[in-house]
C-alpha cells in the first residue's frame, strides 16, 4: 500500500456518523487547531485521542479535509480529554457524573486504572466492585472491538462484519489474522474467501500457499452447499477450484489430500467417482440413512386391526387414500406424496382422528412457520415448526442446537411432518435424533415441488432409494367447476398449456412484451386491479418471481411495489439497509436463519430464532433507540437492532424458492425471460400451487411454454440415496 499521512489529535466533536458502514466526519483537535477528518471512523467517540491515517483532500463543498482510511486509538490524554471521552457514553453505565468522579480521583491515570486495576474503581462512592468490573469489561471489549474494526477497515471490511470477527475470534483476532488470514473465512460468517484472499495478497502471502489452497477448496465446498449439494465430485471440485485460485491441478490434489488427512473433508467413492463432503453433511446423511434403516426394520404393532377406517371421515376415501391410512397404522415409517387437490390433507385429518381414537399422542410439524400455520388451519390441530418442536436453544454460530435430542427425545407416539420436500439434510438429522424407537414417522409432501433451500434432497433421495414405503396420490379431488388452479398445476406437470382467462376463472394471463412493461403491469395489478376485482387488500396478494436480480427480480420489484403501496412519507421514521428503505407497515422477509435473535409473542411466550423465509410486517421504527420492530406471520414479535438488518428484505415480491411451504390468497407471477436453469417446470408448478384462490401470470406465453417443457432439474449431488440403498454399506 502507498504510504499514508498521519494525524494525531483529540476528537472534539462527532459531526456525522453512519453506524451501518462506519463512515464519519469529526472535528479533530490538533494542539488547538481543528481539522475536519472524514472517512472510515468506526465506533468513534468525542474525547478520544486517535491517530488517523489518510491524505488531505479538497472537498468540492466543504473545502480541505483529511480523508481517513483507518484510525487507531492513541492514549496520551489530559484529564479534560479523558473526561470528555468517558462522559460521551462510550462505556455502558458511565455518564457525566460518574465520569467526573472517576477522573477527579485518578486524573491522568484513569484509563490505565480502568484497564489494569479496575478493582480500584470501587474506592469511589457509588461504584461497587461488580460495577467496577463491568466498567472494565465494557471498556476492554470496546477498545478491542475498535482495534479490530480499524484493522479490517484498511481492507474495506465493514464495521458490522468486523464485529462478527471479534465475536468469533475474540481479543486475539488481529494476531490470528496476521498469522493466517484464511482463518477468517473458515470461522466467521459473512466474510468469504475472495475478500480474505485480497487481504492475504496485500500481506504478501504467495498464491500457492497451502493455507490459501485449502481455504479456497473449502470455500468451493461451501458454495456447492449453497447450491444444495451435500457432496461434490472430485474432478469438478478440482476444475472449479483451479479456475478460481489460478493454480495447477497437482498443487490442488495435494491440498485435497491434506484436507482429508486433517478431517476437514470426507471422501466417498461411488461408481468409480470420488465425491467429497464437508464433515457435517457427511455425518448428517450417514446418520439419517442409518436411523431410517434401523427404524424401517423394526416390528411394530398393527393398529389398523383396532379401528374401522370407514368411520374416520364423512368423505368417501379413494383406494390410495385408504391404503395410505392402512400403512400408516401398521408401519414405523411411511412417505405420502401427491400434488395439490389429491387428498393429502384429508388423509392427515383422518389419521389424526384415528390416532386420537386409539389414545395415541400425535405431533404435527412442518419446516416453516407459514407451512405450520397452514396445516394447522386445514386440520384443526396445532402444528409447530420443526425448529420450535425441537426447542431451539440459544446458540452462537450458523448451526442450531436443540434441547430435544437423543438424551431428551420428543414424547409422542406419532410424528407427522408436512411439506417434507422442504426439509434439508441437517434439519432432518436433528429431527431423527429427537425420535424414540417407539415413535412412528409419517412424512407428507409434494415431490414435484422445488427441492429445499438448504443442502440435501431428503424426500427425493428417500423415494429414489426404495428403502421406505411410499404411497403416491395421483387422483385429483380438490377441484370445483369454477377453479382452474389445481387443473392447471397438473396440466403443467403433464407438459400441457394452462387454460387462461375463461369466464369466471381464477387463472389469468396478462400479456407484456418487456420487463419494464411487466413491472408496471404487476404494480397496477397489486395496487388497483386485483383488490377491486377480488375484494382483497394488497397485502393478501403475493408477487412471486423466479429470480432475485434483473428488472423482474425480487429486489427491483420490491422497490417498485413499495413505491406504489407504501411510499416513504416526509417526517415518517425510516431506515435504509440492503438496498431498501424500510418504513412502518412494510412487508418484510428474513433471508437467512438467525438462531440467536430473540422473540416474544403477545401472550408472553419467548424464544430464539427467526428463519429463512419467515415473513412479517414492520410495526415500528425507532431511530432514537436504533431498532425496528416486526410482527411475523406466526405472531412472533422481534426487535431488530439497526446493525442486524443484513438478513432482512422487503417482501412485496419474493422468489419462488423463498415461497416454498407458503400459501397465499392470490399470486402474481411475472414471466418474460430468465436463465434456463431457473425457468423450469417445477419452479412454475411450485409458483402456481402457492395460490389458494387466484393466479395471474404476467408476461409472454412463449416463456410459460418454455418452462412447461423444461423439466430438467438442476442436479443436486447427495449421498443419502446411496447410503439408503441395500447395496451400499452405511458408513456410520
């Protein structure tokens, strides 16, 4: 890096500060002369003595100022500066009065006392020993955080992400990173390999460094898991890693060998091809296979002899429905699949009635809050999300920890899991660990829908293995003369064009020649035409799009729909983050699992965890306390600090993938163009089947036709089907 100029002085005033990116403007007192310093000034406070590194520049509006790239604390301070620093609110519990007492007592030694002899603070009236230690801890933490944030600011990493580094690596963050910067992307969420690789390059670490190659390969494996893979073939892994790292195959093969020896990757050979897995995915699929095979081989009592299935419902059951009920009453494991209108919910209701009559305890669960709420409404039995059922406990990191496990299993005779197609490998592993040997497991889903957002393809892998009994529903029941939604969903699966715009229909097509025209049409439909036609408020109409980016992506559509439905008004509290401006009454969605965030309900129930795909409405924005309150659809009330909004987006429009497990009164689907790997039959089918009472496709009919005939699914590499097949020995 080029040599930077250095300024040392005391912060007289913080003129401006942006918490989200750490940009600030301060007046710096340098021996009685004031200089405006602007730039990367994370966590800056009045009264601090700092060394700022940067260059003097001429600002077109504000004149000469020092453009700071980063700064470091500097502790040669007089008592007046120390008092100003302590009274600024930098340390929790220390206001002007307490700051004056401390400085009056310890003078220039104040900061040294707080850092090295904090117990002496208890000599001051009103400061107990516990409070003295709290002052010390908060001071040390903030100084350490400040150092870490300043260190990473040099490399363009935001304060929010830098704090994540500190929370993970602690006080030794800088020392560990200097030793091996690649530890950051290995240990810390939100800092990827490519960012760290730039830091390493500036530090002079060679491109063929063993740590760099190993970290790059692990990064590629995590990228593969984001695409849904739980394992990845060796040749593709070497090819993609070599392209990214610009390194020859021999060096990469050596790095792969080292990773295997260190236990950071696990290899499995299938049909002559070597596949690599991250250990937690390998262990998850190994455990799932082992547990399912064990359960499937256990004998269990045949409950069907104790009950007359004809008495379970007033509806005449089809043969395949009767078969499903019979199998569920006599088997330990069962899979029930079928599309919309094929009677899955009728069977679930009948099974609940049967198990209740037998005096058996039944638990009903689903992967998401919206899916759980939906099946609760359809069956009349309370359903929980799998996370809530397993009793998520407070945890740090990306992987959840549950109170329910082998040592503390679920107490039930039967567990019914709906929307099984959405359940990924890691979550299903945790669920199986919480089942006793006596519990029967009934898994219900639609195997024609999109695979889960998380890694794995559990439902399809179980079906492909043939290891578990499956009953497939094909006969359509839920269809009235006036409804085209169910019929069109099945037409799509049969490579047939939907029937549009018939009189009294609930399935419409609106032509649009370009993306820009489609955006205008979508906004007009949601704001005006459909509320008037359907007598529904706009918040009951959901826009579903195949993609996140582009003119018709969820980001652009959300900004357009917000402007139409809930524009920012003068004087109204607002908060900008993630490319959006949030305000009260905005519809929002959580885009990543957050196992640490706390929530409560109106009836006082409390817990932790908001999950990918959870949707809600902003009920308050509080600029003074820097927080936003959201009421989620499952009645959870959450307060988000402004610094923790990185996983929150507007949700007037969401991707079809994010809508899985949800059902909306009406959906609008813009389809003009898109990437072939996204514009598939099962994506269109999933989008259409999210609607309860109305579908409107906006765009080009040739695009819809292309999707109907594009039944190629993006390949997901997994081990579960192989581990479950009888010809394979389960490695567990």
